[in-house]
C-alpha cells in the first residue's frame, strides 16, 4: 500500500486520504490521528471495508452511525465496536 510510505503531510491531507480509503478502506490505518477521528473519512473507509473500523478513533468506534455502516459492510466489524453498542 503506497500510502504507508507517503509523507506525513499527505497522511494528514483529507482529500488524499478520502480517495485512498474509498478505494481501500484499510488505508485508514495510515491516516493521521486527526483523520482517523474524522467521521466523514471513517464512514467512507468502513463503507468500503467494514473491518477498517479497527483503525478508527475510539470515539468513532462508539458512534452508532459509523458502527452500523461498518457492520452493514462486514458483520465481523462488530468486534471493533465499543461493547455498549453491541447490545443495541
């Protein structure tokens, strides 16, 4: 994955990361911490690959809309959601 070797400023560029995660949700793992906490970017990532929820910020792992998007794409993504959402 080329993003892994990208310069730090590219990993923080929302436009670059948005395009990358739309093609491969797992690219979220190489995004800056700020973008891992950006709901718009994370929803794009988990819609492409639900398992990308693993790389989202803790706050978004507890966000019902984000988790639902991830689980809709891949039910196994529930493993990365915060426990209180699993009972919903």
